[in-house]
């Protein structure tokens, strides 16, 4: 490795680690203050607090790594411009690619690390975090708050290889609306589909209303005319609490589990929730690479900085760039979940825009 590469990397890595440490500290302080009343009232042991915040570290790392890369890049190259080091590097015959190559390689490595952490580590550690959070809030029944309100777009896999998709579930009254149930064989072929307008749990049984039943052959063809019942008692072993405890939470799934879940759910015809989950899936695929893309975007801005535009000015520039980058991402994700643009494009539109803009600006550099 060239001496200049080590020099650049040392600056970038030191600022990156400083940013990570600062973000972790800020998160712990802000979160601790928000939970201070529960911590003191419930006399939470130090070990539980340590487990709670320690289990949040992978999520914090995956969330703030891109911004830390942005700030490190802007500060490093902004300082080079201020101290005329960039002029010296260019005068020695190095082009923009040769100067920024170590930072780009660093961004690629961080992106790959974030991808691995986000897809495999975060779901398991986030589940641990939720357990610790319940102990801090002294709420062993995690459904206490949930039972006070309706749950929308509930989907779970139940016993007897059934897939449930429920538009709205009211735990307080044990009532659900907009029900779709798929019964599948061992090869995941749909054998029966039950559609009901409403379901109520009374005295250990589910009673469905306005029920339409479709029976299918293994090849997917309907066997006969669908049956209709105005009211029918269904032999479903799941109780209302089971729907709460077994509901699928995409953020607690690995990428493979989420992909499998989307494939199974797509057979229910629940296009809205499937589209939303597809956007989440592609977002988790593409989001880690924001680290290297945002470095590319930061390079031309940092090299155009004036001598006084370092330090706090670099922080301000990074905040504005990061804000615009993530606002664009949030907007495209919202459009994707609403069905206006395809899921993959929704998850990658801000990344593609950042790539195009950064390459254009780098090409325009002298």
C-alpha cells in the first residue's frame, strides 16, 4: 500500500470511528432519558440495561454507517483542500481516481459488512432487544398495548399448513375483518381458499360471516363452483392470542426468511402487503451500499470546498446531503408501497440518482 493511501485511510477511518462512537453515545443517552422513568420505577438491573443497549449495536451500526462515511469523506478531503494538500497530490501526477481509490475501497468493505450485519445479525439481536425492552418497561404481556387498538395487514402461518391474511384485527373484541385463508398441502400447493367478510371468536370457536370457499385441484384449477355460507363455525385451532404472538415481523427475519415469506404470501393474492414486503426486501438488499454511493457523492462536494469550509461546515454539508439523500429514499419507498413504481426501483431510486449525480460531478472536476 502506498504511503499516501495509508495517510488518506488513517484520516477517513479515524473520523469514521469517531462518528460511530458519537452516534452510539448519543443514542444511548437519548434513549436512556426517554426510558428513565421506567428504569427508576421498575428498578431495572444494570445487566438488563447492558443487554438492551448492547443488542441495539448492530442496528445502530447499519443505520449510521453511511452517514459516518459521508462525514469522514467530506472532512478528510475538505481538510486536504484547505491545507493545499490536494494541489500537491494533483501536481505529483495523481488523478482523482488514484487519490480517492482507498476511500472507495473502504466504502465497499463497509457496505459489505453492513449488508452481512443487516441481513443476518440485526434480526436475531433485535429480537433480544425487544425481550430486554419488555423487562425494562415491566410488561411481561407484550400484547397489553396492542390489544387497545386495531392491527392492520396481519398475516401469519398457522397450524395445519394454513396461511392467514387479515385486513384488520381487533384484539379487544376478538374480531377480524377481511379474512383470507389458504390451506396448502405438503408441497405448498393451495388446496382450499376461504374468504370471509368477518370473524368473531366466542366460547372457544371462530364464527365467520359471508363465507366463500374455493376448492382446488393440485394443478391450481377450481374443482367446482365456490360454496357460500352466510354464517359458519370454522374448525380453526388458533385463538386470538395466537394471532398476536405468531404474527410475522419482517424486521425480525433474515433476508432468506423474508424472501420465503413473500413467496408464500404471494399465493394468497394479498397484493398490497406483498408489494410492501417486496419493497422492504429490496431496500434491505440495496441500503447497505449507500456507504460507497454516498462517498462517491461526497467526493466532488468536498473537493470544491473553500479553505474555511471545514470542521463544523463539513458537518453542515454532510447533514444537508444526508438529509436530501434519505428524503429521496423515503419518498421513493412510499411511492413503491403505494404501487406507483416497481418495488426494486422504489428501493434503489435514490441510490441510482446519487450514483448518476456523483459520476457526473466527478467527471466535471478539473
